[in-house]
C-alpha cells in the first residue's frame, strides 16, 4: 500500500518545513498529523514510532523516517532531485549544508531571549550577505545556468529558494547586492509545483510567531 | 600531486575525526595539513579554498569539499559503504544522523564552562544510554547480523564504533547494559582497517585537551 507520505510535526515550520518544500516541489501530495499538545507527542513515544524519540517523523514507503537530513536525502533521490552522479550529489550536499546552516540560525531566532534578538538578527544578515549568498551568486555567475548543479533542478535549488524567502522575511532587501539570486528567485518561484506551494491555502506554514513559540515550548 | 585525499583541520579530533575514521575504515590513505595559527586560517579563506569560510576541508578527486556531512556522504558513496539501494541508504542516514547528534554533545563538551561540565557529562551519559545505544542494541538483536544495515559493513557501523569508543572515554562502563553492542565493538575493532587505525601511530587523534581547546579558540578568533 503506497499511500501518501504522512508528516508528523507541530503546525509550524521548524525542521519539517524543508521537507514540506521538497515534497511540494517534487509534486508529491502529503498528509500531515499535527502535534498540538504534549499528549500527542507522548502518544507517538508510547507507540514506539520515533526512532530517537524525536520529530520530524515521516511515514513514507513503509518506513517511519526520522532525522531531517535523512528524510530530505531520501526524497531528493527518489524524485530525481539529487544530481546524476556522485560528484553532482557532492555539490548538492555542500550547497544544502550551507543553506541548512543559514536557515538554522533563522529558525532559532524566535526562541532566543528578547535582549539578544537584535544582535542575532544582525548576525543572520551578516552571514547571509557575506558568507552564504555570495557563494550561490558566484556559482550561478560561473556557469551561467538556471540551476545550481548540473543544469537541472535539484534539491539545492529548492533549498536555496526557501532560504532566500526566509532571509527576506528578516530583511526584505537582503538580495539587493545579488542580481543573479534575484533572477533565480523569480525563476524558481515560477516553477508550477513551487508556484502552487507559494500560494495561500497550500501546506506551507507561516513564519513562527510568539504563539507558536509558546506551543512548542509547552509540547517539548 | 599524490592523488591521496588531503585533509585540512586542526591537529585534533573536532569535526574532522569522523572523516578520518571513515577514510581509514575504507582503507584509504590520506594526507593532513594542520591549522595552528589564525594567519593560516585567514590565508585559506583569502585564497578561496573554503566555500563557506569553514573547515573541515577535504581535497578529494579534484574537489575542495567542505561540510562534514557532504564529505562523508561522498566518501561513503565512493567506497561502497552506503548500502545497496535507496532504502538501505535511508537507514544508514538515519543511524548516522542519530549518532552524529550524540557526537555533537561530545564535540562541544571541552568548550563548556567549568560549572556546566558535570551536567553536560551527565547529559551525554543519559542520552547514550537512554536514547541512542538502545536503538542500535535493538537493531543488532533483531536481525542478529554483524553489521547494522544490509548484512554488510557500512558508514553506519564506522560511525557507531567511533561513538562507542568516544563515550567510553568519558563513561567507561557505558556499554554495561548492552551486550550486543559489546560484541559489535569487539568485531568492529578487529576489522583489519579499523584495527590498524586503533593502533598507535595512526592518524587517529587523541581526546581533546586544554591545548587543543586553546588552539581552537586562537585559530577561529574573530
């Protein structure tokens, strides 16, 4: 019984959002079961379905997958978004690790003490504009192609778009010095599956607000 | 140009150690360049060697690879330590990610403030014995095979033996409740490439000491 993948997480972005993005971009419909209170998480524990007692957990192809990167790698490979050979995969992995580090910083921001928020936000913008975005801008400039790796849409492109949009939520003009990334953003956003995901009513989750932070703290 | 992979990092474990383990387990000889000063590190950045201005850096097959996980996935894929299909790879990835979370606690431990050390050590022990080791004990018990995935030596096994030894350095009796893992530890330690890596004189690095911590803080100082 194939069935749709089923995602177990809170009703917010967190570590599951990249998985939602990738499935959506690959045109894969999925179901979601939301953890809304502590008891929901405890039930998952008691049912023995969380390998390391953690979420995200994705039921897919008869497996109960955990660990965000493992899940993402599996989906990327299954839906041909992982390059054509080992070297392309290596580049995709490197690029994705970079955007993961950047998005990790942004993800933690709402959970940090109020008096450090301004400093942390400044660091995010600094890292985005001096460490991460220049790398992707240069990659696109060097080969002049539409996609980061192998002239074909891959996980790296989808992850980068997600990171760009998250960074823009922090600072709307963060791409001002990156003309190729601006063009990239427009191009990738217009891919039909991604365009659909970016529209209201999709399974994309909104930015984490204070209410979500409170819910997360209570559950975990 | 020797053709051997070349590793650039500090002369210590840190984030490079799992890569050393994996290359050694695969029987691959490698060279190492050690960062000892901030100037060396700044020069690497200036010369454009470090994609995200960070180490580890592994020069391999014409690529300057960075990001520990990317490097290890490449090595595992290249040397057939990544399972036979997508599902085996998924299992290996899950196991490796779990172990990596445990190793992260050990990695950060030397840098914790003195008054937090006891608590952090207790956390490492708790997580190892309640969250991670039980999973692998159960996996080995259920299939009764020597290796974690697909009845064949893989990246997951290398990562697990490394983690077991690293935790034992801090909690010597940590395997006391895990008979399968005790057997696993012996079997893995006796595999020829791993046995060689565990002997003195190999590229394996010693546990981090005060000098290592000092070097880290010096080289990566802003």
